[in-house]
């Protein structure tokens, strides 16, 4: 059986210094594994890394043809403990230059949600789910 876990997510960066600066402005801490050509950020349950997109494509053995303004068919999520945190996080994202795609609103499923894009149009949902359960590190273990 393949272990059922996600341990690391890599975003292919068109402009690594720009994208790195955005995540640093979120207040996210980089690990000692970061270098001039690679950034690694600790999160509650997954390591988020940034790697030059052409190098990522080369490493995977694929040809990359998308431009930075196209949607990559993936979104990430930051799930929070309280509904009011959705609004405050979106305001902080706005202040550091994130593009707000969907303002905070109550969701049909009973939570609160909003969306933003980082400088390279990677989509992030900011959400509060009333049934979410987090472990002691803040990693979501069920919802």
C-alpha cells in the first residue's frame, strides 16, 4: 500500500525571488534547506517549496508550455479556527499585494471562504469549516 499522506508540495515559480518574497511577507518561516534557487517553507503539516518552473519541468521529464497568467487547475487552502479569521487573513493578503479573487463570504456548506492569488496566479482558498478538526500542530486531520 502507498502511504496515504501529502508531505511536500512544490510550486513551479516563474520568478523565484518575487514568489519567495510574497510568502515571506505572509510571515512564513523558511527552512534551512532553502537556497538561492529553492525555497522551502514550514507549515502545519506539509512543506511548501518553490522551485524554478523550467527546472521543475526538466526534473519531472516534461515540457512546460503554460504562461504565468493561466490557471494551473490546482488550488491550495489555508483552513482557520474561526470564521472572523477569514476576513482578517484576506485583509493581510491584500496589504502585502496578493490579488483577492473572491471576498470573504458565508459558504453554502456552512463555513466562510475567500480566495486570493499569489504573484504568479497560484490560487489559495482561505476558509473556516465548522467541522474541521486540527491536531496539536495545526494540521487538519478531518473535516
